[in-house]
């Protein structure tokens, strides 16, 4: 009995003495899903997208009276200051654990983002699983002010469409905050972030009426990838270059490529089902050299020309064509980065570092110049694995 | 039994009831009648019938209590022979011994014994000029027939359950286990109620130490009345201050027989359709007799479901409270938005909300049990409408909370034993308080304390968590899983560690024992 009472007293003490230090009810917090960082003069303009929970749940989603999210913007000397100052606008404490995306404006990125990343990585309330994007040709604030349909929370829409397009199209990159810091800090590799643009009229996109149309007049769309020199944005990769970047970085899951038919008019489209890349650095005669091997498996997806796919040599011919044309694209992209920007976004420096650390230690300061002259050998290996539902293309059947 | 009567005499003054040494019978008939009736306060349900007294036939008087006797026995075997008596040369007692054809006929002079027999349903025959009486067994009277189990219902399996009558219950068990080694010992507990308590076990399977322990604990019970097995259970359980039952109860003869075959002891209390099974281990409260009647794979799955339900019933509301008030980052985003939208405008904190709902539910459940069957359905209608719908529509509680509380309740109903279910209900509130004050950290603390407590418990010396902690690989066949019967060759290790093989019959052991004797 005494024993039991003692336990009960102890338990009671645990309950009353510790107090409810970080207890917060769901209706006392404002869930932040998106964050945008712009700059005005020397100050930071911070925008946050907050979920309006009353208007996102399934049962109330039909009513379009009020917006599913609210975007607040506040100016501050630092991100943290701006965050705390945001409580002047919001009725609730902002809760950052469900942050999906952080958008930096192109302007901010050009000036250097590392001072801004410190808070994002340091604060305990933020997780590290949100994606970092660059708003192209517009302020980050505006990206967070465009309404979307289907996924009524724009930040959520950006999050999931980035994942989908990365999976199926491979011209976008998913970079989380911790990976970004790693890339910035790493010598011999540079950061590359996906760009986002507003397609259509910005004014109209900010209203709920935008979502009332069948064809939305204003949309958020991923466009190109921004590459950095250290923490400063230098330029943009176009779609092809973005893909090449992803291929070399071994982050292509699936994609689609269009190539000219071998020895014929018309084009063929292949579906990439598996892509593996190996970047191997070596130092010969004190000269760095990088070998990129790409091993890509494809299915024939669409044929505009007449080919008999039942013949093995046809498939070999296709593979050969694919290898030749894609190799050229890859080589051109690498060459452009070497000659035009001298920025090693592919991580070749890191490959050299791994292959020959002592060489790297000696030459890392002059890597930009070395990269410009770097001998890059590209090995391409395509395999056609499947040819789809029928053997002979429709144009071929027509000829018969 | 002797000890019980001794203690009655020793402690006579403690009891408010007249218990002092009673006067024995004398040779005067009327004096004897008055003596017995006087002790019984001339209760009106005692029937007196006189026979003979003239034509040379010596007078005899029978006494019995109305309603406690078996009518047929009384009429045909006692009254009829007495009525048509012829004059007899020798002593009246010898005469009656020959005439009365009761199944059990004893001669007694001890008033205590006679009175007790009278109130157990026996017929007392007093005779002219004799200082002793004949006690003819005629127990009977109204009793409930064997019916379907009301609590532990099953789909497949025997549909009989124990009744309030001890001898019916022992017979029900004997019908399942037809072995001479199934031994029954009875004793009397309760100074006033004088309740018959039987212990049944299979000699040779049960550990002798457990039998000794149980008998010793039963003998130490000193109480005026035993009205249900619960009285006994509370007296003989290993630990009082625990929410967990350390003795199992069942109203199913097949479960009892299975327990006997595992080397456990069945304690039957006269007047209760629930028998006690001891020792009882934690995992046994999650086993239903049906587990052994269905296919093993299905049974294993269902048993897993029960453990899952136990966890849900114990933790669901506290996890909900902890996660929504402390660890919002753990909830998937879209679920969080859905929950948050429900919480909009909710007047109470999540913990208070959960607490109110749980209390309301417990009230409803209690009302459902206490109310008769006729009004039971109206309770559930009011409950569904008030708690389920109106409260949500009025915005007083969130729909998510209703879902959590009702799934908790349903999960709780899965428990095959009611007393384990109650423990879960009790602990749930503790966990909710811990969750509300400390979040998941608190729940973890609670679980650690719970695990320590469970491992600390014993049931008649056997660790409560046996086969899990301490771990017996052999017993895993029938703990969390239910292996096919042909793989369950051995009995539970701790219960029958001297006779494990199930195929090995008891008699082998038995003969050895007799040789020793």
C-alpha cells in the first residue's frame, strides 16, 4: 500500500512539476507550408504560406469562399527576426515542421544564399526534408501568392509536382536544405537548384477566381535549373542540360528522349527505364582526366518511321543511334560548362579528389582553370529492353 | 474442513451470530425438535412432519427445508416408507435405516452438523427415544439448467456453460475429462454462508507445490460469506495492488478442462457459474477456447488481432493526445491539415476532450450493463445520437476524437476476458494523463513502468509474463501464436515442469506414485 502511494505521489509530481512546456493545440498553431525569401535593400522580405485549415479538409473543399492558404509577408533584418515579426500579422504561432518548400528569388540567389541558410539549418523546429527552389524572373513572394487547383495548397502542389516530374521527366532536381548546404560546402562540386516560374498573368493568379476556370490562366511551372558558383547563382541550364546534369549525377529514375530514326525520316521516342552513371576520375602524368560511363536502358515508346523491330539488327541500329546522338548532347553540355562558365556542376573535382587526394590538395585552388581544360571521356551504353505492344510500327503497316 | 469448524469455535465471539457450542441431542423427541427449531429461530420454511406414535409404531419426525429438497426423493424414499410402517421389534433407528432409501444416510448427534445438513437440503429424521438423528440426503430444489455461455460466446465449440450449482459444474468438467486422476477436493468457506468450494486438478499433472499453496491460501480465508468467486479471488491472489488479474475466471467447461490439462487448478465456488483458473499468465487472458477449435493459422491471426486491440485500447487516445498536442511534426502533412481543420473552433484542449469522451463512454457502457435488456437499446440510441452526432455537430468535440474513442471502445471489446478488459480501461486514463503532460515521452515512461510491473507480478509463484519474460522457446507455440495441435506436444513449461509430454498419460506417473506410497 505504502509502496503504491509512493508511486502515485511520484507520478503526480511528474505531471504537475514538469508543466506543459511545449504543448500546443492544433487550433493554436499556424502551419507554414511554404517560405519565400526576397531582399529589399539590405533587409530581408520574408513571405510565408500558411494553411487555412478550415478550408482545406475534404468536406469543406467544395466551398471556395475563402482561400485555402494565406500568405503573409514581413520585412526584417534577418530571417529569424522576420519570422518573429510575422506574429504581428498572424493570430497564431507559426509552426514550421511541415514546411514543404523554400523559394529564393533569383535576385537573392545571385547575391549569395549562404547567409540565409544558417537559420534554416540551425533552427530545431524546421525539418530538413523540404525542397529549395529558385524563383525565376520574379520575386519569391509572388510564387507563394498564386492559387492552384487539385492540390489546393500551392506549396504542397509544388512539392508533389517536383517529385512527380523528377521521377518521370528528369529535368528537375529535388534538393533538400541539408543537401544544398553540403553541395555549397563541398569543393569540386556545385549546387544546382530547380527554377520555378509564373506562367500567365500574376495579378489574376493571386485570386481565387483563377481556380474557377477549366484552363487556369496562371500556373506555377518548373523551368530549368539554376547553377551556382559556391553560394551565388551564375546561370540557368536549359531542359536538355538539366537532363544531362541529372544523368551524370545518377539521379534519373525515368525519362523520355526523342531522337531521329536511324537512316530514315521521322523520329523515335524512347522511354528510359533505368539509367546508371559512373564518374571515374584519374590523374595521368599529372593531368586530371574524367571518365563518365552512362548505362541506360530504354523501351521503344513511339515510332514515326518504319522499322521491323523483330530483327535484332534493327535494335542494334537503334541502340547505336541513341548512343551517338545522346553522347553528343552530353559532350556539348559538358563542353559548354567548361568553356563558358568554368563551373564544375557535375562533381568532376570530387571524382578527382576521390581518385587522387594528394593531387587534389595541391590543385584544388586552381580547379576552375583545370576544369576548363579537363579531358572528359563519355562512354555511352544504351540497351533496348522492350519494344511495346507490337512489333511493326504503324507507318510500316501503312506501307504494306 | 476440520480446521474451518475449529476456527469457528475459536473465533465465535468475533462473529455477531450465536456460534457457541450447541447442545447435543437428547433422548426426548419433542425436546430435540424444540432444540433444533430453537436454534433455527422457528423459521417458517422448516417443514415438520410426524409419523407413527400409535399402534405400537414408535414416533418419528422428519424435518426439511422447503425448496431445498428434491421432491421425488423426499416423497418416494423418505415419506412413503415412513408412512406405511409396520410395527417393528428392534430399535427404531435400525428400522428406519432399513426403510429409508436415501442415497446417503448418516446417523448424527452433533447439532451443528445436523443444522448444517438441514440447511443444505438434507432431511433430518428424529426418532422417539433416540439421542441421535438420521440425516438422509435429499438435496435438490430449483436450479438453473445448463445453458449457453453468456459472457465467453464463441462461434464453434461446445455451447454449455456452468450453472450456480457446484455438483452440476463438477459433473460438467468430469464429462470432459473422464480420468480417475481428475481429483476433487471440497472445503467450506464462509462462517455464515458456509459456501462449498471445490478444487479440481489432475493428479500427476499439476505441480504439488501449487496445490499445497492454493489449499493453504484457501484455508486462510476468514470471512462471513462467500457469494461469488470474486471473494475468493481477492483473498488468494498474489498481489492486490495491481490492475491486472492474476487469476482467470471462465464459465466454460471446455476452457476449464483445457486448463486442467495444462496442469492448472480449477476452483469451483458453489453459487457461482464462474470458476477460477489458477495460476493464470498474462498471455492466457488473450486466448479464447475457440482458438483451439479453428484452424491454427486463422487462430494465430486472430490472436495477433487481440494483442493489437489490447494496444489500441490501451494507447489510442493517449497517442492521439500526445501527437496532436506535442508532436505535430510526426503527423503526415495532409492528415495534419484534416485534423487541424476539425480542431478549428474546438472549445476544449485535446486532452479534456478525450477525457470527457472517455468518461461519457464509460458511463454509457455502465448504463448499458446495469439497465435491463429492455432499456438497453435505448441507452445505445441515446449514446450514439448524443455522443456520436450531436456533440460533433454542435462543435463541442471533434469527429476525429469520436473516431478515436469509439475505436478504442471497440478494440476493448475484443478482449476475450472481461477482467483484462477492465484493466485496460483503467490504465488508459493513466496513459492519457501522462500523454497530456509529457507527450510521447510520458507514454514511454508509462510503458516502461507497466512492463516493469508486469514482469514483477506472479501468479501462485509463476512469473506472470512467463514464456515471454522469462522466455521459454518451447511455450511460444501457444503464447502469441497458436501452432498446429500436432506441434503442441508439450505442456506449458512452468506449469507442469515435471510432466511435460502431452502424449504421456497421467497414469504412468500415477502408478509410480502409488508404488512410492
